[in-house]
C-alpha cells in the first residue's frame, strides 16, 4: 500500500498547476513581470516580484486544508492528519521567514484563482503598487476571501 501511495503522490504536480498558470498569464497580460519559483529566505516562492518584495503563493485546497473544500481522504487517517499538519507548519514557517526579510506574502486558495482570477490579479497588482490589501491593510500576509489563509490557520 505504501508503495502505491508513493507512486501516486509522485505524479502530483507541486508547481505549474492550472490555478498558478492561470494567475501567471493574467499578471503577464497586465505587464507584471515576475520570477518563477524564486528562492528567498530559503523559501521557494511560486510567483515572486523581487524588486517589490512581493511573494505570491497559490495553495491547493486539498494539500493545504482549505476550510471550504478540504475533505479528509478515506483510509490511513494518521498519515493524512500528519501530512496536512506538516504542510501547514511549513507554510507558516515560510511566510514568517519571508516577512522577517521584508517581503509581503500573498496567499490564495486555488479555488479563489479559479473562480475570480481578475480579482486575485488586482490584489497582486495593488500589492506591487504598495496599495492596501482587500481588507484595507498593507499587510504582510493577505488572503482574498474571508477564509483563513494557510498561514493564518497556523497563527502565522
């Protein structure tokens, strides 16, 4: 069983996902130029704007525990509980490390990008211009919806 799971999980994309590509194309069409999988503070950023120090992450609803869409998979409950907790802990550490180095961290759930890429794109463009985030703050960590950001779920 473990070998079967390993093979299945190895086939899952961790970068260049549909929501990430959709957001990148929307940003590119508006003239925003970025670096892909840029490393800063020992963190690999999905979409990075090094000059503005803005880091954008598109978090998968399943892998990061979206409160709206996450469904616990059947079987091997201890494995999945531990896996989700490791993902959340890593997200919190990464966000904190970037914020400590002066980066603005923007985290979006994949469903947010898929449902309204125009709004997500505008939040990113506003952050690049130094304007307030969706809730009025020029935050260190911004999320589009009322759902807690992966980093907020872990107190980050």
